[in-house]
C-alpha cells in the first residue's frame, strides 16, 4: 500500500484561488517531495527563471 498524500487537490485549488483573488494573475505552484506547497508569483518566477533584478524595481 502506498504512502498517503500529504495534500489534497482542494488545498492547491484554494491556495491558487486565494492568490488570484489577491491580484496575482500569473502564479506557479510547486510541490516538493515532502508535500510542501510553494506558490510563486510573477516576480518570483522571473527571478527564478533568470530574468534580471532590474525588472523588479
């Protein structure tokens, strides 16, 4: 028998809906092997994907 999931699809949907309600149009959800859910905003996505810091000023 497998290991039970540490999160549910409803957890991710609720978090994403909250971010959109807060005004973030572009988000990315990442889940690490331990079940930690990380939500990245447009600015964080640009930084992590290699765009320059000058875009954030």
